[in-house]
C-alpha cells in the first residue's frame, strides 16, 4: 500500500537524519631509540625533504589516572590529563582488540578548569566501565614529562605527524627514561607509517615499541609485567573470498607475533618466547599454503625472515622446556638416588646465553625491518603484486571452496605419510608429526567456516592427540643435544649420572606412549573430514 501525502510529510528527509556516530581513532607507530639516535633524526634530510613545516617544540606534562585495582588498565583504557603551556586536554584511549595493532579509539576534549572531569567525555558512547565509575575512585597513578618536537610530513600519499619525544615516566620515586619516535597517521593509508619507519631505520637504530606510554607507566607504578598473549581465532565468514581470507589469516598471525614482542624482551619471559614461536609456525604454514596456491613474490622474503627468527628463538624455548618441564616431570616421579640438580645448575647459564641471543635479535635492525616490512605488505595487500593471472582468479574464489580444497590435499598428504604406520622409522614419524602440525594450523585457520559442526571439533581433537603423542619422541630428540651441551665432552660424574637418568626416563615414557600411538593413528585416520 502506498503512503499518503500526510505520511510522507511525517517522514524525516534523508539529509535531516543524524549521521551515524563514528568513534574517533588514533593510528600510531612507535619506535624506541637512544637519545643519540633521536638527536641524529632531528636534522635528518629524509624528514626535512617530506616536511610541510620546520616543526615546533612543546613541553608536555601529563598525569594518568586509574583506580587502585587498575580497573581502566584491565579494560584496555588509559585516561590522562595533559598540560601544554596554559592549555589542558583530557584524553581517553582504548585498545582496538583484533584490529590493526597500530589503532586505538581516542576521545580528546579540552579541560578548561585544568582538572579531571569525566562528564566532559561522551560516556554513553564509551560505555563500561567508565559510565558507572565514580570519579572519586580515580587517582593519579603516574606522570610523564616530555620534550616533543612535532612536524607534519607528506609521504607515500599520506599525511603523517612525526613526534620526537624525550623525557621520563615517573611514579613516586621511580622513573623510566622515555626516548622514542611517534608516527601518527593524519590521513591516507597506514602502510605509509610502516614504510616511513623502514626509511628511518636506515638512518638510526630503532626498535618497534608495542607498549603505549600508559602501559609502561602502569608497569612502573604497579610493579606488573607485560603478559604473553595466545593466538586469537581467525575472523572468517562464508561470504569472504580468498583475498580477504589471506588478509585475515596473515593479519591474525602478525598481531599474535607483535603482541608478544614486548613481553619477550623482558627478563624471565619463557611464555612470550613460546607464543612468538607459535605465531611464526602458524605464519610459516600460511606462507607455504599461499605459496602453493598463488606464488606471491612479496611473501617470499617475509617467509625467509620468519624462518630465521624462529631459528633464533628455538634454543631459548628448548632450554625453557628442559628446565621448567622435563626435569620437574622426572623429579615428580621420585626416582630413587637420582639428583637432577647438577643438570639444573648447568642448564641455567645455557638458558641465559640463549636469551641474550633472543634479546639481541629482537632489538636488531634485521628483525625490526622484517616486522615493519610485514606490516606494510599487510596494509598494501602486497600478495596481489606480481602473481600470475590464474592466481588472480583464485583471489576472487569463495573462501569455502578454497578451504575445502587445501584441507583435503593436506589431509591426503598426512594419510600418505602415515601409511604402514606401525612400521614407520623414526625419521618418517617425525615428518608425519610436522605434516600433522601444518594440517592442524590450516584446520584452525578455516574453523570459523564450520562453526557448530561436531565433526570439526572431533576431527581437531583426534588430530591434536595424535600430534602430541608423536611429540614424545621429538622430546627425546630435542633433549639429547641439550644433554650433550651440558656434558661438554668432559667427565662430570654428577651431570653424567643425571643425564643418563633423564634419557632413560624419556625412553621409558616414549615406549609407554607408543602402546597407545597406533590406536590414536587409527582413530584419526577414521575421522570424517569436516570440510566435505
């Protein structure tokens, strides 16, 4: 039925409808450096060549607020009141979970009275916990004092604000030096931030800083440490094409890697190193998958650097497992007359040495060039460049048919490797374990397409159990060279005796696991492929 003229008149015109609310967003790349590097960059020809102006210098003092139990920080929020000259500005920032690692929501309002006032913020838009938080529960937690030099740049079609910050973060009697370059995107593509960061890296030693000033201040004020982060599920839906799937899978792996970069730089960070290795294994599986299907040249150097970084992290992870898992598990058996402390004592310096190599690598130009270059490729979707015309058709293919094809192929490869399972030599079982691991990662990538299917959960459970059972033999292979390094070709009775006990225990454990291994294989081989 058609509307009457009166009804038409009652409808608001399209131009009268209020526009949908858009949450303001900050996109910013931080690069930590030394005071010497910051001085060198102030007069860099690269910056002058792209600058719109000569720059201005400001002295900024900011006080950050939170509750005594860090309620805002636990919700990914930071709240500050900053003074620049006579002007006061109140700012709330919120981490953007699962998105660009450089992006945060940001609400910034003038504070005419020069004091904290939550009512100045759009609380309804921001939501909890701020909406119901009494202002009296907030107190100063820490402060920053910064000398900032700001310039506007035009680079790669984007407008960038570069800030050279030098100052301190202060909490009570404690303080931390603050020396960094901030690149904030004002307009254009976020890839320009990574690309300009790469150009700066050629001029001075810089290191990606994944923690905000607020996060560093909270750690200083409350004595907390950055926590390792596990991988989040890949966000995929049936309407996506392969191009969108590549962006989702690689972006997920990149965020997982970056989330553990800061924690891995801390002393005593075995879980963060482990999670970085997991992210690199997942990424390398994705690189292999997309290389076979598309052959994108832009991913080749990134895949090579991911492999190299995984190689550097390997020894630290092996020593961590040996000290915190292998030896305690054996000690829990209560082996009579076996003192494992000589092994623990001898392993600690080896572990420390491996972490020196890890920290040096993560601070190096090579690794930071890899991370910045990877970020740029993701933002530009660089895998599209230089591929064959047939591969362009694959990019437009629905992700569901693509997933079914690659999962079926990987599944068949595993079944071929596991043929005559009971008679497989150790080397072949090791290759089978690696193939199973790749299949598991692929299945996890595409699992959101099969959400709610019990067959998918059952398949993954059987796959995981089989992979873990085969991993027992790998534990022995990993431990053997570690024990050799501890013995050092010398006669060390305490170490030698304990080393023999460890090998004997692992060998017995391997034989016991082997009894159930064939059963695990048969269950997996009989599992229904859920992608069909």
